[in-house]
C-alpha cells in the first residue's frame, strides 16, 4: 500500500512519512519540517530589540488587526521613540519591502502601520502598547500632519498612525485600510 502520513510533533515540528509497496523498489523516507509556532516568532532571548515588518505582498491588515497580531506573537506594535529608532525602522522596512512602489494604485503598500493613536483625545498621540497609554514624546510628521481629515463618510477621524516607507515620516489616518505593519521584538532587558 502507499500513502503519506503527517502528524504534529513537539516544538512545532511536522513529521511526514511516505511509504510505498515494497515491491515497487522505492525508498522509504521520513521528513521532519520545523514550523515556528506563534510564540517562537519573538522569544525575547536576544540582548537588544529589533523591528519586524509584515505584509509585503499578502498579509496586510487593518490597524487593529496588526496590533492584535503583534501581541499574539509576543511582540509590541512598533513605535519609534527617537530619531535613531525611526531611521532603524525605515531601514528595516526598505530592506524587507524591496523597491518602493510609486504608483497611486499601490499607495497603501507604501504606508506601514505603527503603534500610535489619538483615539482618546484628538492630537494627543499615545503609545498603543502601554497599558497606561503613555503620551509619545517623539514624532516625525509629514507636512500638514496630523490633520484628522474627515473623509470616507466615517464618523471617526483619523485616529491611528502610518509610517511612510519612502520618507520615514508619519501620517494620521483611518485604521480600516489594509496595510503592511511593523512589530517590535523587545530585548531581554526591555
């Protein structure tokens, strides 16, 4: 008889075993495939933290979905807190996302969700990761931002922030757009 069996093993390993009828002269084999589980994406075992970008081609999410994804995978929603961190995130985004898309058709792929919001009080932007929602002290706004534009027949204004993968500047915007997003994996001492 022939068949392929798969079973889930320890530590996110799938074990595939293929068998054939011995009279067919085919070799039997077993293949172990390591599939990281969600809690191994960010182990926090490294000395210093790092940014992780998702959504290059297909895993774009709304702002709230992106925030939830980061938390579910032991990460924070990325929020640069200095010029250096903003530049580091821009570099990671450009390395991860590849060439910049200049077409308006792909505008949302050029903006990356980060963890800042002014949902509680207009123009008081807070770190979305903090349980106490601490006010941000570093910003890098695009010209004319934040503007809290009221478009798209939305009752709420622009209460979340996206990061330009072209300039590293920030835009307050609507959270319902599906976009790439950035998480932050803290270091062991953070």
